[in-house]
C-alpha cells in the first residue's frame, strides 16, 4: 500500500511538472508581450506571502512560477533594451537635426543650406538661379520694445512667409539671428529675379500679428546670381551679403544685385570701420564748438558740438562720412557717449548763461534707455540739464514715434531742451511740434544760402519763423555766411543764427578766447 502511494505521488508530481512545462510554454508568448507591466520581485513577493507552508508538490509549482518569472524578467530586460535603443536613436536623430536645422524655426541652417544648394545645382548644373541674403532690419529694436517672446514668434512668422513666397522648388534657411538665406528655382532672366524680390519685400511689409501686437518690419536684401557671380554656396552667400550691405539704408522698396565693384567698397568699409573703432577707443574723435548768436543783441548764447576726426593715416575725415559709418557699424552709441562727456566737461567752464547744443542720431532715438543714459552722464559730470539742448531731425522722429516721445519727455521734464534740426527738409509735419516737447526750430542752411537769390527761399524762412513764433518757440538759422543773409534774417525777425560769418567750429581750448573777443567787441560797440 505504501509503495502504491509512493508511485501515485510520483505520477502526480510528474504530471503536474509536465502540465506546468506545457502551460509555461503556452503562456510565455503572451506574457512576453505583457512583460513590461510586471516585475519579477513583485510576483515572487506576492506568491511567498500567500504560501507560508511549502509542500513538495508546491515546490514544483513554485518552480513553474520561478520559470515563469524568469521568462518575464528576460522579457522585461529585452523591452528595456529596446526602449533604451529607441531613446538613444531618438537622441541621435535630435542631435543630427540640430546640427542641420535651426532650433527655433526648424529651417535648414547654413551647413544644411550648403548641402541643399549643392544638390540643387547637381540636378540642373548650368541653370541660372538666385541666391539671396535677407535681413530683418532693426530686429533688436523689436526685442527691446516688445520682448524676446514676440521677437521669436516674429521670426517664426517671417520664416513661414518666406517659405510660401519662395515656393517648393526653392530653399529657405536661417543663417543668423535675424538673417535668412534663399535659393530660388531656376530663373532665366534678371526681370524674373526682380519680380520675385519685389514680391518678397511686399510680403514682409504686411503687418505681422504677434502675440496680440501688430509689428511692422522692413528688410534689406542682397542678391547674387549663379553661375554669373559664383559657383559655390559660400562665395554666393558672401557676395549676396555684400550687395545687401550696400543696399542697407536706401529704403524699404530697394534691393541690390551684386556687382564686382561692391567687393572693393566692402573692403574699404571694413578698413574704415576698423579705423573708426580704434579712433573711438583712443579718443581721436573730439568735439569742436560752433557759436550760436542772438541776432538782435549779437551775444553768444550757445555752442553746437560738432565731431571732428583727424586720423594719423587717413587725415581729416569728413563728419558725414564717419557719422554714417558709425551708424552702419553699430558704433554710434559709443561715439555719442564719449563726445557728450567731453562736451559737457568743456562746457562746465563756460559762463552759466551759455548752453551746449548736442546732436542725437536717429538710431539713438530708437533706444528706450536714451533719456536715462543722457541724464546719467549729466549727473556724473554735474552738468545742469537746463544748459543742454538736443538737436534731432524730423526723419528720426518719424521712425519710431512712441519710443522717441518717451525719451524726449523724460529729458524735457528735467529741463533739457529739444531743437528740431533741418526743419523743412524732412517729413515736415505740424504734429511733431504739437506731439513732442520741441523748444526750437532750426532752419536748414540750404534755405539760408539761397534766400538772397531766390524769393521762394525767403518766403519759406518767413513761414517757418511765423510758425515757430505762433507756437511760442524760437528759431535758429544755420549756414549764415555773409552780411546780406544776416541783415535779411534780422529783418524777418529770426531769433538766433550760426554760420561761418558768426564763427567757425573751434576746439575746446579756443572757446574762452572767442568769448573774450566777443565780450570786448560788445563793450566797444556799446561805448561807440
């Protein structure tokens, strides 16, 4: 009987083991699929908690569980390995994409652009195409005014418009912060290039709605032609950028095709830019002072600060040349700050009733910090704001009215006066006198020089004087060179004047002698 029971248990155990093996094989396949949702240790913990007393037959069942758990564990490891490989491949793909595409817009970057250009050229080797460099003008101003979030979204919108305008056969890439490169489809004639560029300009000039703000931009575009202007992407991009720089500042509706002479101009520009940077750093650009006179009394009431640059190698550089160069190269802020400091330091030694007149660039008026920056300089030097008069042009006011008004209001509230320079030669409008804290109009010298020869010029001066006096402000005539002009201006009732007849621009050390000579002349006139 005992032997029979022993055989019975052996058969039962064997059958259970066989059953477990068969079940293990059957359930392994779906369990392998579901393995990611199980954990080996959780399974064993659950099993041991529910089976506190182990029997021999249960050991075989436990063996089944262990085998099953081993299959699950192996499946989990396979699943983890596949996930790790998938994540690694995704990371590698992201790195590759970042090396070939711009992170913000998703457009190709410069490296990818060169590859796409080479591929396009291989398809149709000698087919003419245009390579363009397009730059969003004054983009830093957008960031400063609206914030970087608006700036980023504006670039996304610009990228979208460019892709639509250039078409599926073209390529658009972002190659700089606010700079894009484009390759067109094959274009046989220059008129086709012109039409496409005009279309791009019009597309960019439509207002952008960005995060609740309406933003208007202008762009500068340079164009190089394949294969006429070059055969490689770097060469064509460089030459298109050369053309763009030559076009910059000509207005919204202009672009430039590359010409060989532009290369020499850019080389000269780079040489002058380097010389200017050195001149500013070494204080070679100094203030000269031209007297402004009360035409009724003959008394000097102010000096206008005029920048002068005498370079050891270049000699005397014309102000209109290096001022525009400073604006184009982004150095106007540094230059203006240094000149203002020097001019205020010199003017502190003048009689207290003599003011300093200082010119402000239109680019500076776009900076929100202008007013506070100027007041900071005056505070450091202990210069009375009421003795400072800032000269600005009408064109500068047109470019960014809200920002300019904010800066001028801050300055005016401290006593700084504002003169509208070259009145009548820009975007003349009475609203500038009404909307801005304007204290004086300056009549351009082109009218003064011809007033004794052309009746129209005298009439214009008379009208400007009537306007100024009617608004309760004064007027200064520029460019007085002879007695006839002086007498005519006095007859018309002009308040102040300046020009070579009154006094030429002079270095700071010559001002004291000039004032002494003027005082002596006034004494002699009164005693006579």
